[in-house]
C-alpha cells in the first residue's frame, strides 16, 4: 500500500471519529473531536512523508 493510500485511509478514520462526536454517548464529545483531529494530523504527517508506515 503506497503512502498516499495509507494517508487517505487514516484521514477517513479521523474524519469519522470527528464527525461521530455528537452521535455517540461513550466518550465526551470534546475528547472525541480531539482524538479525531489528532488522527487527521497523523494522516497529514504520513502524507507529507515525516512518518512512514
């Protein structure tokens, strides 16, 4: 799997976590948004080549 595809999948997961903040009751919405944005930042770092998988 190439670097762009990995970053895309990580971005999809991050967006899903962020957007599900208000539709679930397991985690505080603020924590859910924070985790989602951190996952999106991780995907950006993978895409830019700072982290390789």
